[in-house]
C-alpha cells in the first residue's frame, strides 16, 4: 500500500494545481487519502448522492421509479451538459430513466427533473445521516456563467473521503441488508445503483487508462475550477478498489501550452491506473 501511496502523491506533486484522492483496497480493506477531508467543488460527482437520496425516498414509498415526467421546454433553460437540451420537448420519460440519464451522460435536463421531486434539504439530510460530513448540496443546476475563480460556497462541495465512503456503502449495501439500511435502501436498490453507475458513458477521466473492458461503476464531473471522478473498479467481475479524485485551481492553459482540463483528465487517469497496477486482484472482498 505504501508504494501505491508514494506513486499517487508523486503524480499529484508534479501538477501545478491542487489534487486530492481517496483510495480503498477492497481485497485488504486498507484505506489511504491525500487531503481526503478537504472540500472541493463537486461538479457532477454530486449526482451519486442525489441518486442514492432518491432511491431512499423510493424505498420509503415517497417516490415511484415508474412515475412519468413530461419534458417541458422550461427544463432546458440554462442547461449546459447532456443531450436532452437538443431534443424537442413534449415527450415523457420515467423517473428511473431520468436517473439513468443523469448518471451515464450527466444530463442536466434530467437532473432538473429529478431535483423537482426531492429537496436539497432531503439530500443534505441523507448525506449527513450516512457520515458525509464534508458535503453540502447548494444548488440544483449550476449557473453556466460562473467564473473560474468562483467561491466554493457558490456550488455544491464534497470531499474525496465522502465520495469514497458513499461508494463503499453502496457496494456493501448491495450484498448486506444491514449496510443497505444505513442508506435507507434495500440491497436490490443498491444493486440497481451500481448497475446504473457501471453504464457510465463518459470515461475520459479515471477510466481513461484502464483496460477498455474494465468495469467501472463511477461518476465524474466538470467544474469551472477543476475536474473530478470517483467510483468502484472491478476485475474479473469482482470489485477491486474504490478511487475518488478531485482537482482544483486547474489553469486554462498548462505551461506546455496544452489545455488544463486535458492535464486534469490525465492526472485522474494516471492515479486510477496506479491503483489498478498496484493492488492485488485476488482474495475475498473486505467489508467495513
């Protein structure tokens, strides 16, 4: 583990911007982090906790995954990410499908649909209840005109530790009813969440240097100040490690003239690859 930690930190120290990470070896149960409790702009990594907070309300009987939602023109106002904003309004999709689109292509029309059915206070309550004490959900759809030097208090913030904790609990909840109860969900709903996260289509960050067929249940994000990603990496059908990574104060242009976002993508990919190469792939899954 120490060799992996040293390699991860070396990659971070090479960068002219701030980088934090959290890692759990799911074979040995070992955990490590760099600035794991530092608050970063969450970007769309916030959508994993939105997903789980919604599934908690589904489990409680307050929401129905089969509810039909009308796509209205107003829902695409100010939306930057996703594909729905380019489609002609007037059709309906289920809450289940809105959640899928929110995760796998980070569609913010669908995110808005979801967030009209659950309050930010409920999502924050969910996060606090499971121990995500560094996380604060502050808005539904981020302002598209946010400057690069915006304050963190203007957006949803999260830590690498919190996001790693959430993935760990979802994974445990998929096989352990007691762990699922901590999330206010059932094992079936936790399994559904992992399936949706594994359908992720945006693989330019932590998954970029992993084998093309590697299963990764994850959610990345794009912010004005940096890029971020996190999730569970599998090998031979078995969860191997959890990785979450956040960057901040990423410049528009790097000293070598390349875009800053490309460097952030590369950094997140290199960090995840170190974990892939450095952790054993055999043994029983470590719980807790």
